C-alpha cells in the first residue's frame, strides 16, 4: 500500500518506519534535516528488539502525498490547520486520513478543511528523534481508531506490521483518556526535565497528578464525555511502561520549540472556564509551561542578536 506520513517527527517516523519495514511504500513529509538523512540512508528505526535502516521516500513538500491511499497526520496540534491546507490540494479523492495527534479536537479541525474522511486515532507510544533520520522507540505503540468502513482492514494493516490496533465506538472518550495522561505528565516532565519513572518518585508529584486527573474528569463529565477504564491506574501504568520517556512537551522545551500545552492542560482550562468548573492545578501547569516557552523564545532571540 502507498502510505504518506504528514509530519515525520518521532511519532510519524516510528509508525511510518514500521509500515515500511512490513513492505509498504512509505513517503515521509518532514523537516529538511530529517528528510536529507532519510534520502541518504533510509530511516534508522531503533527499537528494543531490533535496529535497522528502513528504505523510505522523503520530502519536505506535501505534494508527495499524491497517490497515497492512507495518510498518517502526525503534525503538532498547533499545525493542524496549516497541514490540512497543505494536504487538501494534493490528497487523492478516496484517501483516508488518520489524525495521530495529541489533544481531542484535531480530527474535527482537519475534517473541517478536508473532503476526505478523517479518523481520530489515539496513540500510545514512547519514542524520540535521536538524530537526523533516526527514530528511537522506548516502548508501547498501540493505536485506538474511531469507526470507519475500512476499520478491520486498517487493523489488519497495522497488526501485520507489528503495531497493536483496535477500533473503538467511544473514540471521544478514548481521546479524553489519553488527554488526561498528557495533562498529568507532560507539563511536569517539561518543568522538571526528568523522565516519567523518576518524576513519579518525587515528593508531592502523586498528589499533583491526582488533582489534575480529578479536574480533567470533572470537565469531561461536564461535557458529557464517558472516559473508559480506570484513569488513575492508566496514569500509573505510564510510569511503569515508559520509565525513561520524557514528555513531548519536555522535548519541545529542551529544543527551544513551542509546545502543544494549549491543546493539553490549556484545553481543559478553557473547557472548564466555559462550564464554570474550576481547574486550578491545570491552570498553574499551563501557565508555568507558557512562561518557560516565553523564556526560551527570549533566549533564542538574544542569541541571534548577540552571536
């Protein structure tokens, strides 16, 4: 199958790499540094079970998604609209788009700008870009997708590539379950710049995380969203299954990049305000990350002005 990855960062490169390893024709759309490396040597896919160079096509130009039957949209939540505008001009009429992004509203934002079907997809994976064209997988990797006519075919496609996948009739609840995990971990990992396993062992962190979870669940309930499973157990499982993982927000701040915090704790904050539900802990975490982003931006500007 011809597959395109829109946003070939850590998540996109891992799933695109696994599909390419299974024999599919995969095109990565990403940043110049990674694209150049993948053009030279293929994608270096490093997991706990194997490490190998996987042949892929790579480009910085969204026109290369033309002809793809499946598109994995893995851009940051902040870039959903611009990615949709880039894709709209080149997507085949019958292409299927999977929104494999953090946050709960990206699929709807993409769908508003695309004629093709967009399927909300929840991603549970620990991965990072370890260098140009080099993705390192730390654990997990399962996908939960919303209903679609081709759902079983998609599940088979991913499972045969070594990617656990399932279809959910409550994908909104599944998206909120993932959002709550992100709200519990992302900001704290970013502020402290320590991985999940060490983070949960720090004094007071358990209580802060419990407060975050309760605020998120209250907002979800106010919106009429049914969050599946034992949320607190899911939070604890993250530290057990991804002990060495730094959050995507921590990785963004470490590189001086803008994070997705407005679509994580910030989303809960805004929805809580609209519903009249207080979310003070999410507010503090959101504010602290925004302050750190501003400081990083000022440092970058100062460095450019005084090389």
